[in-house]
């Protein structure tokens, strides 16, 4: 089945965060430069009331909201609350930018092919359950030592119910260098890949230029 993701109407974007919000900042900066075509960041929703990302949103004049994981008995209850908030805000695209909680099927059902996630590796490498944050870069460095792996990178993909398993939108490779620590590699992947391809993918969606056919995303 072929599905065109996005639509001609200006898309209201919600960015879901849990921590510092560096990827959120890349989206805010891209929007300020006019690089997110036909879309606007309408809301930032944090799972942690102390997330620094909320301060970034406030400085940019973007409304911030909290749907705190600790307030719910399960991921499902939190997901249902998030879906209700997103619908209330008339959101057309959901972006996961350092959101550290597993969303259940209610989110995918509510926003089919309208949830983007950035993962700090070249999926399918270093992906799946347990691969998040520094753990991803630790696995990349283990592979470099064991097999001589030279490249990692970042992936933007649509979210489905399989962790890191949705259709891939964009990828960008980054070198693994001798002497890298997980922290150094994490920073390089953010600076050279994540902060570039996430705004690009968001703009492509908002322009209606992503065509999803099975597991393949065509860029129109």
C-alpha cells in the first residue's frame, strides 16, 4: 500500500522530549532559518517536568506541556494521555526527540505514518530493545574493537510498534575514530548527523514529499 505522509495544509508539530532537548534545539533553529517548510512547532511535551527542553521551548515562544510518566501506572496510560493531549492541540506530526519512554499501540494507531523518531545509529545496526542514549554508542565502539567497524551515524524513521523498526526516512553516516569514548562519539553523531537529518525529515513530511510503501519510504 502506498501512503503519502504529510499534506498540503500547514502541519502543527509536537516534539516529545525527556531531557536536555538538543534535538529539539536543532528543530527550533531550523524553523528560525525557514528550513521547515509548511510546518510549525506548536508544542513541546515533556515526560519529565524538570526537562531542560521545556526551557528551550519557552525561550523560543513555544508552548510547553508536561505528561509525566510518574503520574501514570503504566506506559499505556501515559500513551493514552499523550494521544488525548495531541488531539486537543490538533497536532499533525509527532516528533520523538530524546523521548525515553516506550509508547504503546494507541499512539501508532492515532498517528499512522505521522510519528518520526531519530535514532543515533544506522538502523538496523545498534538498534532495538535496550539501544538508547549512550548504550548505542557503547555498542558501536564494541563493534569497532571486535570487528573493525568504521562507521555509525543516525537514522530518522517512522515509528511503528516494533522498537526502531519503522520505515527509514533518512540516514547519515559518521566515522568512528580511534580513541573515541561513548560520550565523544555521541557528540559527533549529534553534530554531524542528528541535527541535520531530523529537521530535513520533518520538512519533507510537512511538504507532503514522503511516500510510504511497505517498509520503503520514497522521497518525492
